[in-house]
C-alpha cells in the first residue's frame, strides 16, 4: 500500500500542476480517478482493469469497487483527452523546450477490433505521445481527414519555442490535402509513399518507380519540382532511398529541397522506440485490453500514454 500511495500522490500532484488554476469540483474528482488509473497501470504493468484496480491505494474500498469507479470514468463522456491529455502534451512540449520538434505518426491495433492513430514527438530516440484517436477497424485504414484532424490538434498545442517542426509520415500520410495542411502550417515534412504513385515532371506523366531504374543498395535518387498524383499537388521533391540494410528502396515525398536532409530525418523513424513498442517492452499491453468500445479505449489510452511521456516530464517514473 505504501508504494502505491506514494506513486498515486506524486501523479495526482503532477496532474494539478499542468493546469493554470487549481482544478475543483467534478474536474478534480475526475483527476483523482485518472491518477488512480495511471498509478494502477504503472504499478501493475498492465492495462487490464482488475489488475489496475489492484494497485490503486484505497483503504476504504475493495479492488472490485475501485474497478467499478474506473469503469465509470471510461464511459464518462466528459473524460476526454482534450481536457485530460492535450494540456499535458502542451506542458510536455514546454518542458522539453525543443527549438526543432520532430513528429512521427504511428498506428496499431488496440483492444478488441480497434485501431489507434497517434502523433508523437521524437525525443532521445523515443516517441512521446501528443495526440491520438481510436476507431473500430484494422490498421492501415485511416482516412486522410483523420490525419489532418490530429495534425491540427498538435499544431494548436505547439509552443512558441518550437522554431521548426518536421513531420515524418508513414505510407498513409502522403495525401495531398495532408501535405497542403502541413505546408500551410509552416512545417517541413517527409512522408513515405508508394512506388507506383503518379507524378508529373517537365509536363510529362510518370510513375515514381522510374527512380528505381539503375538504383542500387546504399544510394538514393531524387527529382525536384514535380507535381504529385492526378491532383498535381506541388511542386514537391520525390526521393528514392535504398538503405544498405533495406531489402528494397523506400520512396519519399517531401517539401524539403535537399534530399540528404529528407533521408536523414526520415531515418529517425527506424531508430525510435515507438509508444506501442514501449507498451510491449514495459508490459502495459494495451493491445491486449478486453475493451472493444473505441470511446472507452480512447479514455484508457489517456492513462496509458501518461507514464511513457511522464518519464521525461517528471524526470523519473512516478
């Protein structure tokens, strides 16, 4: 009970500190439950509700009663990430104080029959969650508008200390409207794309895999000032990068002008511990949660995201 109570108290105090005024009323009570969820996840190393409840310090209640309180929080429509996570994400960015912010998207299955899309900040070879969404479906099926919504959320919490923002996108992030949004926000981006995507170069139509001709492992090729897809978005630069350790080349689209710079940034995606690999290595296992409702999973994600980023926010595990 002693370790559980100490951990809970530290987390509860930290939750208060991210708000400009002392939370009161329902807000404060919701934070009590969120602190219990975070503390229980860290203490149990699990996202299973009975295990979380078993690590919550409550001298006047049995674990089954605590579990019911957690379930009520998960079904509460007022317990949303806009109130209970995005303020922390903003505080995290302020604490890191990065002049250059590198962002990456990541997606994975969570719970039963659901998937999440997340935008994280890369810091010391880790991806720290900033914003996320959970929907029913399979990995790889997020519409472009979902990516744009998340990007706008992160844009709204970006501090003035961030002088330059670089976005690294996977194969789902090459949509022209997303590229337009990123450039419109003044951000640089490097996104993976398909080898057979259509481009227009010198007023002629080509497939991007024309860059693959005469290419070999360890090299790269590029074309500047192309128009991308039938929508003719651009001008952008496309890059073929065949890393020595890669079995086949990777195709990129970017608003950068220097191909080596685009490759250098995108290679960061392969050197980070993502949120989901962290979840597996640290044992929280949110992908094994028995929850199947995306709204409840989204609220549980708030508790699961806190410990990963909190390590850097607090400077130690709470």
